[in-house]
C-alpha cells in the first residue's frame, strides 16, 4: 500500500511541461483514456479551465481533477477526476474535490458524467439533480461505417448529394464554421474553436453547399486504434453521412458520446448498419436544477 500521509494537494493554474509529463504517466499507469492528454492539455489554454493535482513526496502526480467555467455556458462540467490506484481510499480524491468546490464561482451550475457505480455517491453530495437525458457511449469500426455510408448515399437523392462538397478545414472557412456552430448551440464558442482547430491531432471536415457551410465534423485521438468522433453537426441526414464517410480514412474504430434520446435517426443508422457497440449510458447529474441541458459544455 502506498504512503499517503505526505501527499500534497496543490492548486495549479498553469500546468508546466513537468506537470504534463506526470499526468501522461498517470494516464499510462492507470490505463485511463477517457480524456486523452491532448484534450485535457487543451483546456489549460483557456482562463476558465482549472485543475487540482495531488503530488506525492517523490514529486509524482497521483491525482488529477479538472473543471471548466466557460463564461458563455450555463453549466460547467467536471471532466478528469482520477486518483492512482495505490492511493485510493485515503481521502485524496475528497481533498481535491473540496479544493475545487471552494473555488467554483458562486451561482454556477456544475455538471458531471459518472460511471454507474459512482452515480449515487455524487448525487448524495454536490450533484443531487438527475439529468433528463444522459448520454450513450458508442463505437464502431471504420470498415463497417464506410460500407454503410456508401449504401446510404447510394440510396439517397442524387440531386441532394451532388450539391454537397466535403473539404478539409481551412483558414478561410473558420469564421463561417464558428457562425454555423453558434447558430446551432446558441452561444459563441470562438475562443475554443480557434485553439482546438490549431491542434495537429485534430482532423476537421466541412460540408459545403454552394460555398455555404451546412455541416462539419471533428476527429481527435482517443485510445490506441480508436479515435474520438465529434462534434458532428449537419443540416440533413445525408450531409451527416457524407461527413462520416470522410472521417473513416483509417483502419480502426471511431468512438462518440451521443445525447440519449428516444428518437435519433443517425444513432439508429449506426446501430442497424454498422458493428456499432452501445455501452451503458453515462449518468449525468447537476448541482442545481438545469433549465437548459442542451446548451451546456
């Protein structure tokens, strides 16, 4: 059993390269890949992103908790919450949690997506309000998706599909893509998108109709041969399928987290026509009643 008496819980506002090397090692040791290092590191580029780390007496990071307080979002999410296996059960996670709660802006709604075995613990403390929706975790092979997309597009109206052009993201499309995203989400996420799209590990495709953005999709690292898909926004099912087909240009799997809805044509398409695996729904909870779940970060 690890010695835990000398573990120091620190508030970190500017993670250094040394910190990130330690976090990467923590991820590797725990085989924890829900949020790849690149995605968590991205959060630290923004003033609204915050982190707490636990460091043992040898200087090794043995715990990490991150959360965001984006000014344009009504709900702020706890993202990475991890304690090294040899250090669990000693109150380190609780100490990090308490430090976070002391620094959360008063009046903000906090949200968290928890694994099923942790839901009741969170809801008995700071997150008593159950989400009306939750989210599915899905994954599917690019090979099966390409076959399904080819058939779906072959069955679609050629007058519709022939007008759609799928291109890689470029500097001259960023403004239009950000405006398209704002129209769908109801808030300006320009600061996020300008940083996110600069990352070498992120691939983005844009759907155009007569030079106008009618959809876009991103792909980022996840774990081994699996890449994370999303967001995928499109004006129509056919445009969404076209974007998906262009994201399947590698051999492996794509994973995504889908909002849980009774009716979702795109999810049904994946379930019925690919080797899609549907994992148990992530369980979303809030610190206070959330009036507008669809517009949260």
